[in-house]
C-alpha cells in the first residue's frame, strides 16, 4: 500500500495550476463574497465610529477615511479585476485591523478580522499558490508585530469594562457573520462545482459508451458489459448474437446516406421494443448489431432472434417518398464455459457469414 508523504498536500498545493478568469472577469461567486464583505465591513466600521463618538466622544477621521474607501471599493467593484479587488480589500482590512488595535488595544479584538481575509485569499482558485503564501506570511507577520506593539504601548483610548464588552460584542457578531457568509458562499460554490462536474462526467461517460446515431451502447460498452457479466456470474450461461442488415450498401447507394441513418434508427427502435428486458443490444459497427442474452441458452436466444428477424421483415420503411423493406441475418452462439468472450463472438460472426452465404434473411444457431 502506497503511503503519501505527510506534506504531499503542500507540494500539490504549490504545484497546482491556476486558471485565468473567463474573459478576464471576476467569477460570480467571488464577486458575491466580496460584495457582501464590503457591505458588512462598511456596516461594522460605521457602527464602531458611531459608538466611538457616542461613548468616547472621539471622532476617528482615519476610520472615516477607511469607511469611505470601503464604500468607494464597493461602488467600483466591477471596474477592477479580481486580483486588484482582492489586493484593495486586503489593504483596507489590514489597515483597519491595525488602526483599530492601535486606538483601542489588543483586547478590542480588531486583529481577528484578518482570519476572514485569509479565507478570501486561500479560497480563490485564480490566485497563484505562491501569491497566497506571500499574503499569508505578510498577514501573520503583521499580526505578530501588532501584538508585539501592544505589549509595550497603551491604546490611545482606554475604555471601561462595559464599553469594552460592547465593542467586543459588536466585533464578535460581525466577525462570525462575515466568516459564516464566506463559508456559505464558498461551500455553495464548491458543491455546485462538484455537482456540475459529476453531471459533466456522467455525460462524457454516456457519450463514450453510446453510439451517437442510434443511442445504443457502442462496441466497447457492450463488450465490457458482457465481460463484466462473465466475471460476476462464472457459472451462468449466456448467448451472443451478431446481426447484419442485408444489402445495406444498396440502401445507401440508392436512397443516400441520410436514408441509411434513418434505417439504422428505425431498426434500433424495433430492437428496443422487442427487448422486453430479455437481451441487451449494441451497435457493433456499421450495419452490424450485437445482441447479448444473459442467463439464456441457445434455443431461447435463437427463438428471440427469429422473432426479431420476422419483426424486421414486416417493417415498412419510407424516406423522402421512397418506400422499401429490409431484412437482417444473424448468427447466435452459446457460452460453453471454456472459450474466451472474443471466441464466442467470432463463432457468432462465422454463423452470420454462413447465413449471408446461404440466402440471407435468416438466423443461424
């Protein structure tokens, strides 16, 4: 069992490729989270400024300047690309945290707003890993220096305990609300991206396993299904039939390839209607089809193929005013519990060839 290096996730992170935003625009989810953050920060800055005036009788002009900067940034959010928006946001939040701690002290809790800023940086898939690391280092150094500063300097405004509790309450509410909003937006985007990827992968898987014209399983898909059945049911019998449209080239040459496509699609509908859960049908290639009869012996499979053969011979085809009929020839082979799957298919194909050389429009078992 291979064990990853304990720090492999860091290597993967640093080596991860970064896409460019589509058409250079900021992704919707990132614009949403920045927009909400701007509104919440502006509301918090305004409340803190008002509390400062009402309780401490202090007009914080630098705080007012930062509030104006947030409002301007919010108004110009669509005029700046994602990286500039992030940089401006980081500068404003960092200045506010530093200024808030400088004015009211470490116990005010202003430094905690660096955490949701870190989330904004690391949750962007459009920011290079090295840039994220640089942001991280700057923020952690800034926080440590800020703490170091408060150890030897008293805050500009010394608040009473009740006032400090009020400021802490406001900070805590906004901090948790901003963090929660960021988590909601980012997690919702991740879930939506994962859901879309699953849908896209399922569609790609379907396309890879399905014949585009008939929407039947293609050659690889039907072969894999038979192989899987053999492995999962080693003691169970089954049969394989290879069927071919008689004189299909004549249909194409006489009425055109569009008529040939129409014929294949009509036949596909017939095969599906007659299946009734008794067999699986796939397009083997060109005008050939493969029928898989799980848990069935050659007598039962042969009877079903004869019914299909009769149903096809009774069908009336009409394309662009041209009326015609077609028939099919098929060879059926039973699993003998010794042969490989490819050998069984080859035997069915040989029987098909026998049917072709002995008159067509028949089933050889």
